[in-house]
């Protein structure tokens, strides 16, 4: 009678020298090479099913019950040893990575603190302003933060951005338009950044991105979706005018804020977007965030009037999309749209860019 063979190496062995595992028999050598023992419960598992590390093998159940992994370095850590920032998504960190995050003034790209809302209203704007050209230095970020976060307020923080060469991204907490215009010390922040040698418009690498909370765009999910469809349609309908407003080049928009493509109705544009045939978040209006939509079309700037005017334009687009029907939006002309813009900073900027119905005016250069 032939001796049984190992299910892996196919070598013959006496039966008492083979070990049964998952219905097959293996020699001790193959079983040692191809399986590990869960450190926690003692269950034998295949190497490919190891949810832990080489030094601390774990079955999937024990990993989920007792362990996690550092979001930054990937190191295996016990659940009770994990550190957490004050984040909504509760990303775990090992002790070393958490200490590095706490020490840095320029946080990593995925840093997301619990939002603090400033101002009273339904619509909030979160601004991401990229600056470049004077270094990604914590001390410079500190100077920017200290210029704005006065009186115990946390109005801004700074983040790393891989698209920048020698700079960082300044991010505001959510604020109403009134708060941005009248209480947020934008003038102090922009002057401080300029004094340290940063530029934004002139750097050619920087954007001015604006997040708007979805809850401000309708009372129900269906209303919000219809409003977003009209926002997308307005950006396609007025693409040439908004391109001029944005101060971006065609090439910059293709890379960082591509258009979706003009369609005959707001619903058609939204349906096209849902098919996923676009550039992900690198679109003029990014819809990939759960709680906000992000307007990415605008070039960075350190000019106060341009920052405020851009916020006012986004607010006006949202108002029009929220209040008008699909047919009314389709009939809307750029002249009619801008004639209803009354905010002083926006009117000034529209005139500077030769986009207003009245005579153009001279303007200072963007920085």
C-alpha cells in the first residue's frame, strides 16, 4: 500500500508524520512554511490570511477584536495602545506618529479636525488657500496661524500639499459668508503671508478651493441633488466667463479642475457625472465629499478683494441654483446673472475682469 503524500510538496510520509489542516494532510515542513499560528487565539491560518504582522500573526477575528494599524506608518498596534486626534473619522496612530503630528504645525494632507463653525446661518464656506515659494516651514505656518487664531479662536490650520513646491495649504474652519467678510481677519493673514515671501496667483501652482455644506442646498436629499445639478449646469453654461473669473489657464483647469462637459439640462449633466467618466475630485465642482461640494476652479490669490469676491460668487451661484427652476436656469444669461450681483467686492472684481455690464475699472495685480 502506497504511503500518503503531503498535499503541498507531494512527498510520501507515514500517516503519523502528517498533520491534518483544513481537510488535507501536510508535512511539518510545508505546514511551517505556509501557515502561522494566531498569537491571540492559537488558531492555525494560511500565511496569506495573516491579518497581523510577521512577528505578531493574527487571524482576522482577533485583529478586528484586539488590534488596529497606524494610519500613518501602518504599524500593527493593540487597540488599547492606539492614539487618536480629535477627528470625526477617528483614525488610529501609534505613539511615535501621533507625537510627530502633534509637534508639527503643518499637518499631513489627510488631517481633518472636528469642524468649528463660525457665524450664524445655513450656508458655511471652508476655504483652502494654497501658497508657495517661501518654504514648507513650521515656523512660517505658525506665523500665519498666530496672525489669525487670536482670542482663543481656531479659525485656520495648515496642511502639506504635494502639488506645491515650497509652500503649504491654509485651511479655514467653516464660516458663513458674513463671518468671512466682516470678522475673519483675512487682511492680517494675507499680509503676513506676503511679508514672509509667499505668493499664490503668481506661483502658478496654487488654487483657491471653496467647500460649501450640502445641507445648505435644500431641505431634502432630492432638493439638494436638484440644486447641485443646476450648479453643475451653470458652470458648464457660463464656462468661458467663469474661466476668465478664475484666472486659471486652460491647461491648469484640465489638470486640477476639469469641466464635465455641457449637456442640454441640469439633470443631464448630473447623470453624466454619476457615470463616473470624469477626473475624480480634480473637477471644477468636486462632488466626492460626503458633507460638502468643493469649488476648485479658482486660482490662488493673496489679494483680499479677490478672496472675498470669489466667496461671494460661489454664494451667488448656490442661491441661483437653489431658487430657480431648471427651465429658468436654462434661460438665464450671463448679463442677467451679473446684474443681480450687488456685493461690493464681487462687483469690483467683475469690473476688473471685464465681466460686468458697466464700464471696466483698473485693478491691482494679483499676488
